[in-house]
C-alpha cells in the first residue's frame, strides 16, 4: 500500500482508522476487495514511525488501530504536497519479458513465440475480467475509472505483445 | 515547362483515362449542336421568302394579262387593252407584253397543263426570273419553274414535250410575278382552253417568244402578259382596282386585262409557306431548347463525378485556380470538337430541307449556313458548357481535399414525405422513389427533358394534322404528288427523328449518371437484403417515374406551342390514340434505355464498395 | 447443433504474381449463443472471410452451412434472402443513409423484406430503445456521435431477428468512449443469447468473446478460449501489491 496514498487520504481532515479503510474501499471498488485490512494499518504504523502521521486514541476507548484517530503532521502535509506535484509514472516491467524471450531463443530453452502466445492469452483473459468488472460498475462509481485504466493498460500491453509476435515470427523465418 | 503545357498534358491524360465518358459527352453535344444548327437554319429561312424573291428578280408590282375569249378562240386576246397600261400614271417600268400559250407538258409519264411564257433572251426590266440551275431560254429549249420541275421530276438537260413538240430543259428558275406551283392559277389568272378543271396543278415554263408563238393554235390562240413596276408599290391594289377587273371568271368573261398585285401573289405564296412554317417554326424552337437543355444537363451532371479527380489534383499540389482551369479546359475542348462536328452534320442536312421552292423555303442563292448561324451555334455550345461547368468547377475546387477524395458529393437532401410514402410501396418502387428523393434536381431535369421532347413530338403531330387539313384545300392536283405536303412531311420526319435521337442520348447520359451516383446506396440496399432484380428495377423506376409527369405535361404544352407558332392561333389536338401511343412509347423507351446502366450498377460487387470509407 | 459451419473456404484475388489468397482453406464452427472474435493484422483476410460468411461474396471453394442450410451454392436471390432474414451485418464505416433518421435507417431491412411499414417501424423503435437510443430515434446520423451511429447500425442489423450477427471492425472508426458504448451493447447482446462473429483488431472487443481466433495471411493460426480463470488478481493489476 503506497504510503503517499494513505497520507493523501488524511489530508482533508483527521479520521478514524475504519473511516480511512472505508474511503479506500469506496475509491477502489472490486480492486479494493482484495485489500487486506491489515495492510492499511501496517502502512499507518510505518507512517507514524516516520513522523508523518500522529495517532491519538479517544479516551476510554481501546487502543485498536481502527478506533484510533490519525492526523497528518506538518512533515506529512509537506510530503503530500510534494507527492501531488510529482509526475513519475509507475512503469510496467517490459524489460523482464523482453529478456525472457531473448534468453529462451539464444539458449534454445523454449520457442519465444509460444511464450508470447501464452502471455497474450493470459493478458486477454485478464482483460476480459477487468472489462467485465468495469462494465458491471454503475456509472457513478469512482472505481469504474480505475478499472478503465487497468483495461487500457492491458490493451497497450497486448499491442506490444502483438508487435513481439510479428518480430519474432520474422526473426524465426530468417536463417 | 509553362503552365499551359502542363494543363494541356493533364487534360489529355484525363481524357485518355476515362475515354468512355468523354465520348458520350462528345456525342451528346454533337447531337445537340446539329439539332441547333438545323433549327436555326430552318427558322431563319421561312421569314419573308417572297420579298427576297421579289428583290432578286426585279419583281413586278402588278401583272396584267389578257386572254382570248369565246369558245375555241373565237375572240383573240385584246392586246390593245394591255399596252396602254405600260404608260399609265404611277408606272415607272414595264416589261412585255409577252406571249403566253397554254399547252400540255409531258415528261416522265406525266401529262400536266402548263402556262408557257415567251421571253427574250436578254433580261427584262421587270420580272426577270432568276435562274437557279442551268441557263435562261434558248431556241428549242425551255426553262421550267423550279418547284414545278421538281414535282414533275425533270432535271436540267432532260427532255420534255409541249403539245408533242420536244424541248430540252435548259434550266430552272424562280419568279415572284406568279404564285409558285401549285398555286399558279390561285387567283384564276389562267385561261386554259380546256377549262377550269385543268387549271389546278398547272405549271409554269418559259420559252423563247418564237417558241411560245409556235405553241399557239387557231383553236387556242395566245394570251399576253405585261409586267409593271409602280412608283409606290403599296398602291398596287388601288392601281389594279382602277385599271381593270382583278380576277377573270372564265371564258366568256368581259374582256379587259386581268390584273394581279404583288400582295396577292405574296399572300398566295405565304399560304403555301405558312403550312411549312407551322411545322418548322415550333419545331426549330423545340430543337433549340432541347439542345441547350441537354448540353446544360450533360455538362452539369458530369461535374459531380469530377470530385474525385479534383481531390487527386489537389492532393498532388494543384491550387484551386489550377483545378478550375483544368476542368474547364477539358469540358470546353470536348464542347469545341463536338460543336464543330455538330455544325458539320447540321450543314450537311440543312440544305436538303431548306432548298425547297423559291418562295417556300429559302430564297435562291442563299447558302444554307450563314456565318451568323455558325457563330451563334459555337457561342451557345461553348457558352452553355462554360456556364454549366463553371459553378460546379469552382465549388469542386473549393471543397476540402479530404472530402473530395472521399467523394463526398453534395449530401442528399431529405424529403420526409417521399420517404414516408415510399415505405408503403413494393420494394422496387420504394428504392426508386428514395433514389429520386436523394437527387431531386436530377429528377426534375429528367422530367423537363422528357417534357421538351414530348412537346416537340406533339407539336409535330399537331402540324401533321394541320397539314392534313391544309392540304385538303389544295387537293386539286393533276395526279402529281403534292410538293408542299411532301416537303413538309419530309421536314417533319427529319425533325422528329432528330428530336427523338437527341432525347435518347439525353436519357442514356442521365441514366448512366444516376447509376453512378446510386452505386453506394445500391450496394447498401443489396447488403441489407435487396436482390439484384429489385435494385435494378428500383434504378429504372428512378428514371421512368420522373418521365411520367414530364410526358403528361409535355402534351398540352406541345398543343399550345403549335397553336402559338402556327400564326393562326388555331388549337389542334392530335388524336387520342397517337397521344397514348406517344406516352407509352416514351416511358418504354426510357425504361429500355436506362436498363443497361441500371443492371450494371445492380450487378457491381457489393463488398469492395462497402469497404470504402465514407466520412460522416 | 452448430449454427454456422464453414469448411475449406478459399477466396483469392488477382492472377499470377499478383495472386493474393485472401482466405486460404479456413474452417470454422460457431455454436448458437457464442461470441467469436477474429483478430489479425490488416490485410490478413478477416474482412473477406466475414463477407463470405455473410453472403456478400461467394467463395472460390469450400462449404458454408448456416442454420442447417447450405448457403455457399445459393444463387443471387437466395443470398439476398439470406442477407435479409438470417444475417445481420455491421460495418466499420456504419454505412447509414445520411438522409434517413435513425429509426428510418433501422427499419430499412424490414421494408426490403416486405414487412408492413407499421410493424417495421414498431420493431425498429423497440430495437432503438434496447440499444439506449429511444430519444434519438428521429435524429439524422449527422446529429449523432460515432458511437451512437454504430449503435443504430447494430439495431439495424437486428431488425430482421437474424440468427447470427457479423461485425466487421465495428469500433474501427470510433474513439475509446464510443468503443465502450458499442462494447457494452455487444455484451448485452451476448447476454441475451445472440450469436456474434466479430472481426476486430481491438483487443477490448475481442475480450468480450467466448472464443478468440487469430488469423494471418488468410489462415487461422491460433484459437483461444477466453472463458476460464486467470492467474492474476485485479489488485495486482492495479499495482496495489506491496
């Protein structure tokens, strides 16, 4: 769970642990279902250790993380501002797959085309799942936009796989 | 290389690329200009022929004749009553008196009464007949009046016998002193010994004076004729009234010269002419109108499928002005070549129709094709082509290159009523009506073209009826074919053929243009389940349907046109059977002529057409 | 029973050196209610194959059986009837008539089949409602967006209650938002049991299919069943790991 995401969720106002989790759930939709409850609190603990967040427990209530109230520190606010201004885009791992194909070919371990086809099939199935989920979401849901993004990324990856297939077919036909 | 050279090369390459369309356009404009030429030649020619003849022959204002009276020439003609007229008040010149004999001419199996005037070989001061072929009178030779000679079937150099005596035909001539054959005795200014019955169908001939005298017999003595020119030609009627009875009433009538004024001769001639004019005037205007309309339709219609070409030119870097110039140059080149060919064709045909009798059709010696006609025809062909192609060319040049390449022609207009109505019709009619609704202007032009053609044919039909009626008056011919009616029939036939041919070309071109335009919707209709037969029938319906109101409208218009043009305002309606036949014939012809392009469109492969991208 | 069965289809264009085997010995079976997607690079013959299956073109060799009837040897009339009654076609360029409103476009195949105008109009309006365009029924295509136009085209393909709908690059001319509209529509059709064969190079559309066939140089080279589990989770795809 990215630390900055949790920080940003607290930027508006301090909130309880369970409120935080609910907000995340709502924003992520089905993607958030797989989210382990504990992951959020682990991240909060780390943030607290780093001094970006402080937690207070209501008097007379137990010290359970979901009951605690979490709040951004000044450092935390700075961190959020900086994060919002960042333009770094998380990149998919194309290099690994690319090297996988070359290795298979040069070491004659497997047919690169078979690898590409298998990967393509897998991605298509995932695309189908993501698309299904996207279509099932109501229009007003925030999660729909996220799912759309997943679908479009998969689509782009599939286009690259098609290019891989073309290239490796030609490479194979050459002596 | 200069721009003109580039333009020329592009134009020629373009024409070579699609020769079929260029040839079709060439044919159409040729047909149109030939018709136009014919129309103009015929039109100008029937105006005041008599006056031209009179001027060319030094025609007489008054002719005076004296005849023998009593049975078997008991009382010879009173020459003494004639000669004083030559010096009467108001007379400026005179020729004669010339001897006149009435004889029977035999030639080519015909026996015809003829009035033979004796003349000097030198030219007379008044009424010197104009020789149109051959030479003037010589001893032993005869000159025949031109129309009469044609009717009898005699040519220069042939031999005829007058009362058994052979004479060689020296030449053919025309005169304004006597009404043209067969109206020579129109005003009963003849005195054939055999009586009135023989006077119908009498011909006119000229001999030497000696020759005429030799024809006189004791039983049939000579008559005499004197030709007078007056100081005031308009006073001819007054002069004739003052100096003698205007008409003779037969043998035994009171003696005294019979005077004939030039106005009477003109009326008689014009009577004959008017029959022809009733046909030719409206016919020629129709021909002109149809010709102009067909060029406009053709040139304008061709522009719509220029857009692709425009797109290519522009994509290759041509600017709008270059594109316009190329398109115009191409069309004007075709129009120029076609107009020249049309003029040539018209020039070949016109003389055959216009060189009739003197007073009837055309004055002697006038060429069939005047420079004015040539200029007008070329101007019309080029002008109409220019006008019809300029607007679409400029519009095409202004369209964005992309749209031109995508062949996005004028988007079809929407006619909700037609669409709703068509839903209730069987499939071919549904398709046909919707195709019409898409391109209404073309349907209207098709209807107009049909209307004009039908108008022309109906006017000709009415003239035919009129000629029937008119010639009923003239049925006093001595067994010879009626030259007037014969010539008029010939002219009408030619005119009808020309109109119909032009209309046929129009229909073919329009049918082909519609078929091209309808390719995409036809392909779609077939993809959605329409059969080839249904689509082909629909395309034919789209052509035939507009022709119906056109044909129906053209009929009353044709009757009106004839009534307006025949000078008497008489309304003549051709028989219903003819009109029905014309209507059915027109629709059948349209269906048949558009069958092939419709079928070809319906048979084009569907898939490639639907692969094409259309924008919007 | 297989709804559509093709065996040994061949179609070639050109001659000699310029001979192009657009469809080279292709065999295909489509079950009722199935959605089959055919993918491949441009020029691989997928559109030609669809034209053969839809009766828009005749194969040089091979057989096609649709709904129990052999259709490759049908005459022109028979093919027209097939196009009318049994097959619905959706084109990449929509091919709507510009001067007809949406409902008039949709009812056209029914009118061509000779159905009463009133019945055709009613059915057309129903279909437009089904595709979510009831309020746009009287609009001209020029007033509709790309996605809406293609949805009208799909409605038109459905008006004759076809046993199979063939779509040739249905989203080829559409942007991603419009693609989504059409995608949703195909998904609905699939859920309603309509048999679909879609030619596409858009993997999103392909992902709606039960079966995906890859084509190259006129022949099928791969076939994948897309139903069945995947090894990934949505959260991982979203980058939520770690």
